[in-house]
C-alpha cells in the first residue's frame, strides 16, 4: 500500500471531518506498510517482538486520532511518519517501564502489596475497557457523534454545522436527549457504574 | 427557574453560579432523577471520552481484518492456481523490479526501452513459419526492433503472429505485456484497454498493468490509487535494490 502522500495538516483535517473520513484515514494508516515497518523495526530493536510492534503501531494511530479530534488547534509540523514514529517510541518506552515494574516488583517483598494492587488495577482496567465497550454498543450512532464532538470541546454551533442540524438549538437538544438516555442507562445498571469507576 | 440536564456538567465542574446554582441545588434536593444523573455524570463522561478511542479501534480492527483477508485471498489464489501461474511469479517480480528501477531513475521514454529489455532478457525466441514455408528464428529480435524504433503497430502485428502459438504461460505473459504497451504507444487505446484487462485477469499482481487497465477504461480515481501503490512499491523495491 502507498506510503503516505498527504500532508500532516490534511490528515488532521480529515480526522476532524467526520466518521467516514476518519475511518478512511485510519484504513490508509493501517495499510501504510512503510510506516508499519518503521515502527515494528524500532520496537524489535528495543526488546519487543512483532506482536508488540503491531500493538504499538495501532496504539500510535489511536493516539493520533484522539489528539487530532480532541485538540482542535493541534498542529503537526513534521511528516506524519516522523510524528507517528515519535508517538510509537513514547508509547513503547512507557510500556517497557510498566513491564520492568511488573517484573521487578514481585521479588521486592516490600513492594509486594503494591504489585498485587497493580495486578488488580490491570485486571480492573481490562474489565473496565470491556464494559465501556459494551456500554458504547448501546448508544445510538447519532448520539455517539454528538457526544463525541461535545467531549472533543466543539461548540454547539460547530456540532450543528458538522452534523447538518438546522440550528445550534437542535444540536443542544440532541445532546441533552442523548445525555439523558445515558444517565438513564447507567441508573438502570448501577453495577456498570461501580465497575467503570476511575481507579 | 427551570433546571436543565444541560447544566449538570456546569454544576459538577463548578461553572454554575448565582441564581442558576441556587435553583439547581434546590431541584437536586427534590428531583431523584436529577440527583441520579449528577451521581452518574462522572461515569457518563468516562464513557463519552472513550467514544473516539472505541471508534478508532474498531476502524483499525476492520482495516486490519480487510488487509488480512486480502492477503489470505492472494495467498490462497496463488496456491490453488495452476502451476503455470505459480511459475509466472518470478517473471512478474523481475519485470516489476527492473521496470521500477529504470522507470524511477530514467523516466517515461526509457519505459519503452525497459519493456523491450525485459523481453530481450527473459523471453524465448519464438520460431514461426513464414508464408513461404520457411522458419523465422529472430522473431523476438524483430519485435524488439519494431518496438524500440517506435514502429509499435508492426510490433503488435508480429506479437500477434506468435502469441497464439502454444507458449508457456510465463513467456506469453511477457509478450502480452509488451503488446499492451505497443498498443498504448500506437495510440490504440481501446485495444490497449482490452489487453490490459486481459493481463490483469491473468496476473492480478501486476499492478502496473492494472493501472493502465483502470486508466484506459476511464476509472481515473481507482487508477490514481493504484498509481500510489506502484510508487510505494517502486520506492520499496529501489530501496531494497540499493541495499
């Protein structure tokens, strides 16, 4: 597949443009063999394997999408490959630090309790991700779009423009109804609220 | 003063003040539903904040799955194809690599030379009967000569004389490829399109021919996408070649 030919600003604009464009950008990045090779090669040279490389490659794409979406004025001055490789390096360094901590903690008895807590936290975190994922599946598609944009810091006027609502008031009403639906769902499922409480 | 659910976020984040705050707190003390919503607000925010990541991860999973499926299909079609098709792959690779290096470094004019060089290097000479009953052993050379001297129509005619012979598939592929380019350079775009489609059906991996097939059939957008693939492939091949 092609090496990325679009510039960084276009990439960010497309991520912010809507789900369809975002999905197209993600597909392009996932299929960017040269980028994947660069990241995997770095991971392999730094104590990782191919699976680690793929995971970090995907995590770097997620990070880019989240950053672009949530920071409307964010600008990338370098080539997208350089940027994503930088993100991947940071992610991998963090991962290595976590692994080092997990490997050394059980031997150090003084830290044993902490280690068990970490293990529990990791289990809870994984559990939480699955629960959140399940809850997200319950949210209607048009609600997702409104809530995502709202969480991304977009003004109601911008949300109305992006989602083709007739007015800002309409977008506000939609967001309000979607929030009510979510509150109601959580109210009816208190066990979920308990499980996804921030650790 | 009416209390709106929209105010929950402002209330929780301390942005509600004055009369609005007083009204909200009053409603909170009597409205169980509102209180529940306020209690659930942090969990709701956590879920909403996860929306973009969830969407991105789904899109990645879908794209990765599609990529795997395509790779599997390619592998499967190759492993289940007739042995002749498997044999053709080294030729495809050779043609692509040589083509890539020459095309990348020298430009379009040399592209014509390149195709004939591929033929000269890899294709066998085909003996055909002449009208007078004799045999002509330099068919390949004559085709190359016609092609290199821009007598593309003559090249096509000569290729047509041999292409229906019982050629091995890999040899036929090289001649068919040259025939497509000869038709193209001769300005016979309609026939070139048919020829490109025929080769693409025979060897889908040949993305350069696929590019011409799409371009000549008017599918410009798809052709552009394939062209980007070609450029990336060429870049990778040249890097590999230089290493």
